[in-house]
């Protein structure tokens, strides 16, 4: 049985905050294929293109026929837990601080024997299990064996929680509560068990649709935040930065059109000011303090979520300057991810297709509802993935882009 | 494929001058120092000059960035045959096999076989994290328990499938400690009781403290030369009746319940002209007691899965039935890196030449020294063994 997570006591501000340390992160280049898949929430192993043999650990050639045609293929993960141990003594600082730690050895139905982190809900060996891939605190892909059937408090497993960014009992900053997306995120993050949600809103002297409902929720605290104003970001970070466990940047400025249909750069600059420089301002003020709290107990700082756009992958000329600002934000988020990793804080990028809001009024269906987008954000936090492409349009563009970025560019320009 | 059994025998080559560089838990010396000490002791023991050594086989993990070649200049020796066998627990058996053939072929006359390693305070952790690509990618990120966790899987599996109990493993550990009490170089000098074994600190369930070897610094070494040369020098020698070596045996087994010995034991006994019942003592590779049990089974002393009963029937002490690890084994002597792969060979030579430091096995004529090692992912890849004999056996 997995004991349910309990609400952490208020932190004693006099006590020292433990420094984040990471589990072993060194990997061969071959092994990074496991990480790349886990970052998308997939469990993939190398499969030989010539003889179909499944390989593990990752390698350069097929262990059976020596072919170098190894392709990363999605796995069901079903297998037999053949042995297990609970480690009480580790050579590694990260694990030493988290002993005891349950491990298993699983014979996958696909062939290989894999060493896994063993979920507390798994019956003692021998038992059927389902192996999946997760990112650990170092951001590298690792294998976890789960019970075949869902058990009570599944997500509360102490080891699993090290690999996810579950909002339960965490404190969350949603940077813009004015939009439909921002409000849907607040609702869903509260439903997922967040303890406290700070909701930023620019121009606090103005009212906006949904404000009353938003502010009425007991977990919500409304705070002025304007991402185009460095001082505003700094002030808020000074006030709550040391307490934010999850930052969800929902603020964005979206106007239609490309280059020729508008004169001047004011709109493009305004988009950049929120979508790119806004992220940069947030990252400079909140990044360092969140990164220092990556091991701050059960409800440590754990994730930073960026609302990007599928247009960040390839420019959509009808929303050309917006696409460019999101591409800039994507690039910056990769820098942020690299800088947050030593602090064990995951950067999650969300790439929705067109959202069903006023700035996509002229965009044909299907469009993503704010509610669906918010659910995808919460799912990404619970799964601890790095990149998520919610909705049919985003999924389709992603596939097209993966297959041929150049072809997608041509398709979008017609 | 099992070995053919038609190899050339080893009648004209012998093992002499077993030496040990005393172990310490930690050392500020480099592995080079331990190699040099071992060579110096070999010369003293054999009364040979440095110039007489024309071959060297070296097993060590801690020489980096050097390998065996760097040591020739470091030690100031000129050799015409050189081998580097960083194969951990198998390095002793592999070094012995190659050196024997080199001397038989005339490629060298006297080969110094040396297993030496140092141990600094942080060495073990660093070695674990960089031991192999597979370990770095697929084992170390999982709890970083090192071999303790790997053998916990195997011990647990073995207990479940063969009915072994903690008491069974404990009996081996207690008996080996008893043997170690007579050996001056053992790191553990206190008697171990079964209660102490059973109640020791948990390391990786079901493995507890006294199932684990203590990493330390030290060296083991011996010389290989022709029988003629040994007799001319008046050196006591042990003979080699047969050997075997196998790497990555049974890769399809889901977990390592057997090693390469299963493929090679027929050849091992056939070429030696002896039966398991002729063997007077065995130096198992006891990095964990479950491996001793598996080796006892795989070398044909009992059937697979009958290890627990075999343990209940025997005493394993030097003066009892089925003596194993007569100087205490790694579990009591300590594990000095690659030297651990030489420990059983060196102790066997001592026993078979009456140059004992440990208590002698009365009337011993034949012995088996086992090599096992290199857990690069989920199992030890190397297995080897040698049947050794008394000069007149």
C-alpha cells in the first residue's frame, strides 16, 4: 500500500534548505535515446531493423546480428519482475539522502532484462509488472516498473514523486489569470491538489471577465504582475519567489498577420516583449531561487511550464510575428532548461495548436479549448515530461515537422 | 560450445613464489607502488634478479592513465612478453593461462603475474560510476548500490528458487572467517558468529554487511616458469592440471544462476584427470556468498539448486569437510581490486607447496582456484578456473 501524501507542515524559515543534488546523470550518446523518448512520455528501446531483436542496455550494434540499424521503438513494457531489492546503502549522494530505495529486475516480454526503479505498488517478485520510462531529477531517462493495475495513491509513491512534478500540495504561480487559458489552468491545478495558487494579473486597476470567480477560490491569491515591466517581476519574485514550487507562464500576446499586412514594428515588439522578454524577465528573477529549492522536501520546487505554440517549430505566416516570438521563446526555454537542470527543476514546454480564443477567431476548427490545454498542462506535470503537444493540430504538425521540417515549411506557406 | 578437451597439457610449466603485499583499508600510495612491492617480493622469494624476469602479466584497475607498458619503465624492467588483464576477479586465472602458454611456447622464460590495486578514500565510488558504459547507462542511475544491489537481486532470486536461507550463506561466511583467523594478512581478525552475521546492518535486502567484501589496497603475485627452471633454482612449485576461461556465457539467461563453468567443467576435470571428489579444497570467487554456492554447483560438487543442502552437509573450514577459501577468501581477507582475482591462486600455491601462512589443509593434493568477475551490466561476464596440484601428485 502506498501511504497517501500528507500536507507538509509550514516550513521553518530558520532551518537550512537542503541543496539539490542529482542522481547520476552521465550517459552514453546511445543511451540518450531513452531520455529523448521519456521526455515525451514514451518508453522506447532500440529494436534491430534487420532481425527485430530488442536491445538493452542501449548500444551501437544489434547483440544478435550485429546490424547497426537500431531504431527506437515504443514498447509495451509488460514483463515479469524476477527479483527485487531494497537498497539501504548507496555510493551516491542523491540516493544516500533518499534511502531506502526499492529496485527491481524485470524480464521484459520483449526479451531483455532491465534494472528498474520499483514502484511501491508492485507485488513482491515474482509478479507481472509494466515498465515505463520517466525522467529522473537529473533530467535523464530511467525505467520504472509499475503494478499492472492502478493502486490507491499511485502518484504519491515516494520514489515516483521524485520523477514527476505532481502539483499535489505544491504552491503554484500562474503568471496571467486574465485569459481563458490562465483561468482554466488555475481551476485544473487546484483540482489536481495544489495548495496555493498565486495568480498574476497586469493592470490590477482594471477588472476582467472571470475575475470574481477566480478570486473567490480559497486557494487563489491575486497578485499584480506585468511581464513587460522588469520592476513588477522583480517585486513579485522578492515577495513569493522563495515559495514557488511550480511556475506556469500563461502570459502571451498574440496578434494575427505576418510582415506585409502591417506597417511598423510596434505589434511585433509588443509580442516579443511579453512572449520572449517576459520569459527572460521571469527566468532571471524566479529561476535562481527556484533552482536553489529543487530538494526542499516533499514539496520542493519542481517545474517551470512555458506556454509556447506549435508555431514555434515552424513559422505560420498568417501569424508570422507571433510565430517568431514563440520560436525565440522556445530557444530561450532550452537555455532555461539547461540552467534549471542542476537545481532539479524541470522545464516543460507546451506546444498547443490554435487555441479557441478571440485572437484565433478567424482560424478554422479544430481549435484547442482552454480547458483541454489546461488538462494537458496538469497531465504533463503529473507525468514529468518535458515537451507536450496538446490537440489534434499540434499532433499533426509535430508529425509533419518530425518527418520533414522543409516540407512543413512549404505546406504552411500556401 | 563446450571446450574440446584436446588442449596441450601444462606438465612442463609450474607456478612458484606466491607473494602478498599486505592489505590496508585505504592507502595514499598509487597502484604502481603495490605493483613494485609485489615484484620486489617475487624477486626476494625466488632469489631471481630483475633481469631474469622477461615477461609480465598485470591485472589492475587503478593504473590509469597507465597500463602495463607504463609499468615496465616505472619498474625498470625489460621484458619480451607483456600482458595487461584488467579483468577483475577473473584476472588471476586469465593471467595464469596466458603466462603458462607463453612460457611453454618459449616466448618468455619467467613471467611475473601480478594483481595489484590501491584504494583511496573515494576510489570505490569513482570506480563504480565509470566501470562500464552499460553500468553508467543502465545500473548506476538506479540507486547506485553498486555490486551490492546486483548481487542482492541474485541472492534473493536464488533463495526463492533454491530454498537457500540466510543461515546457509552465513555458514559460509562464518567458516571463512574461521579460516581467516589463521592467516596474518586478513583484514578481518575477529571471529564472526552466525548471530552477528544475521543481525548485521542491511545493505541491499537480503544482503547485509558480512555478505559484502571490504574494498582495500594490496597485491597478490606469483611466477610462472618451466618445471626444469624451478627445479634448477630449488623453488617449491605447484602444478597446473587444467584451466578454463569463458566470457559472456549464457547471455539469454534472464538472471545469472550459472556461469561459464557449466560449459567447461567436463573439459576441466577431463584434462586434469581428476574427479570433483579428488579435489581437496576450493578457492571460490567469493565476492558474495551466493557466488560461492553457484560455483560449487557449476563445478559439479552438487547439482544446480542443491547448494543449500551441500552447505548444510559440510563445514568448509580448513580442518573440516570441503574446505573453501582457506585463507578466509575476500569476505575476510578483503578485496584489493584486481588482486582479488589472484588471491585464490596464490593461496592455493601456498597450500600445495607447504609454504602456508594460513592453516594447512592436511594432505591436500589437488585444488581448484576460481575466477569470476566484471559485472558490466547485470551479471559477471568472466568465469574461469584452474585445477592445481602438488608437485608429486
